[in-house]
C-alpha cells in the first residue's frame, strides 16, 4: 500500500486550500476517489483542486450532468469531475459518457465512486471526508463542525509521495 495521512479540516476555506495542495501532487492520468456523506465537503475540495490545477469554469456538483470537464487554462491536465451517484454500472457507463477529453491526459475526480470506478486504475488517491462533530445536516461553516479527511494513496504511483505535506494551509 502507498502512503496515508489523516488531518482535521475546520472550515470550508481550509477544505478549498487542501484541494489546492492536493492539486500540486497530481499529474495527468491520476484518479481521485472522493467519499463522504452529502454535504461533507467533496465539491468544496474539488473546487480547490480546480483552482490548483488552473482550470476553466466554476466547479460545482455535477449531480445532474454526471460528468463535467474543466479544461486547463495553463497547459496542464484537464479536470474531469464525475458524480457516480447515479452511475449503476461503473466503468462501462463512465466510458459511455463520451467525455470530450482523453482520460490518460486528465485528472479524474469521482464523487460517490466507491465500488464503481476502482477498476479504472490500480493507482488512485482515495479521499474520505468524515464529520468530526455536528449533526448530519451541519454544513462546513464554522470551527465547531470540522472534518476528518483521510487521504490514501494506492498503487505504485503513490509509493514515494509524501502525503503528510498536506494540511498546513
């Protein structure tokens, strides 16, 4: 197994910052699997990733379009943001989306992808966001309702990546 780190993220601003930090570790072809309940901060994290990658377009939840492509403004990889919540068949359906982009040249971020897209790549970064306090409806707005974020690198791609650099934002 690759590396793993767990950190506490107190605010939405810091979650965006964590996304920017993660972006610095990513390269074309990387698959990032985000998990966590509704409102945990998956899209907020992805917004930061988009900022860090320098992509075009506002990063919003792709729930109704299933996938949204954000081309790079800086010559870097495109960000493909996928919501797999309504994808039943996983990989096949993902390929059927006919994304106007080459996946090996993009960074792919998948929300709600557990059990559906792992076969896309043995090398992937899994980001699990859990509430530390607060009720199920509590959004990430104040210090009292922080998040515990566990980042796990799987596969050879992540063996030599030090994930402990994350979180000092």
